[in-house]
C-alpha cells in the first residue's frame, strides 16, 4: 500500500521508489504483486506516463484511510499522543456551512496541518455512512442510525421584511395579515414551505402563495432586504441583517417551537483523532455563538 501511494504521488515508479529509498525494479515488482493478488489493474502504464484506473482510485483512497488508522493504532499502543491527520469529510446545509462551518474549517486547518477537509454543503439529507461523511451539522430531527450527537444550539423559523417596506405597508399583527401580502419564498429548504404560527388558539398553518420563488435562501433574503416583501427563513440566516437594521422580524409573538442544531458523527470504538479534534473544536465554538442560542440564554 505504501509503495502504491508513493508511486501515485510521484507519478512514476522511479519517483515513488526514491521517496521510499528503494530501487525502481523493487517498486515495480511490489505493484505487480499487489495487482496480481487483487486480480485487477491499479495503474495503467505506457512508455510516457502512468495513471490510476477507476479501481486504483478507489483502492488508493482506502489505502490512505487504512494506513492512517494503522499509524494511529500503533501510536495509541505505544502511549503516544495521537496527531490529527488524513482526509476529513464534513457536511452542512448550504447557508449554515457558508456562515459558520467554513470559518471554523479554515481556523482548524491552520492548527492541524496534516488534515485535509472536503466540505459538502447541500440542502438535502446526506446519508453519512453511505456517502463517507465523518461529521455533519443537522438542523431539526436527527437522522436514524448509529450516530453520536452533540447539541450546539437551537434556531427558529422567522418571518421578516425590510423596515422601509413595513413602514410603507404597515406591520402585521396577526398571521392572517400575510394572506395577500407580497411574499418571496426559497425552495431550497423543506422546513420553510409551510409557515406555522403559534397563538392562543393553537398552531396556525399558512400555506404561502409567493409571487417570487427562488432556489436559494440567500436570494430570498436579498429580495426581502430590497423591500420586495416578506420571506420566512431560519433565524441564524438573518441574525446579522437584523442586527444591522436591514431586516425586521415580524409576528415574533407567534413563534413556533425551536429547532435543535446538532453536530453528528459516526460512532465507533476508536474515534480517529481528526474527527475527535474537529468535533471538539466545532462544539466549543458554536456553543459560544449567540445567534444559535435560545433567547435569554447566557
């Protein structure tokens, strides 16, 4: 496995052999023996170059993971401190990832130089085990499966609009006041296709009839900031705009139950150092963000 990784990195048998301090014929024989044992071609060769086959690409990724885990196991057995290293795949909803996860990742990478991160930012349910994801951010109901989860906060759906727009049309006092109002809605999140309001008579369900539908939450927020009308988004997505006075939350007295925000990661007997340190770092940082904490929390 080490020979294959070295040859792949150097893009030649001679270069890979030099990295490992062995002769090129020995490296060639090692790869040939590996391919023979596996019964498949890992490297496609010609007189000018070599490249990984599809099977080779998959095998190389597995080799990287296995060798990193082996090194960690040996360090643990020897009583050494484990170093975070290797490739880490994380996922989060698009806006949460852009606003919170990417800044955390960049600071984490600056401290842990042997780790690389692949950030999958999508507004869909990611099947972590099937898609090879190590750490995820979940808003709302937790997925089924064998996962650990750490709560880092909670958020709420909020209806908001630009203050100048509200000065012009008046501020709504009841959810029914939005029935014929101009509405922009994002189709990116299934959490926001129905608007729910909690009042003395229970929960009111408003099915919005938007004149403008956009495919991203940020576009809906931008339209509302421009004074076009109302939109419903998650509180963290507009926390900064509300603080700056660019948007104003309406009907706050009719707010519904909060949605929990969790860091989730796959369970196992021995958690890789890269996962453990990244989860610990994100947990401590997100817990301190006021936009993710309940109203009135310290």
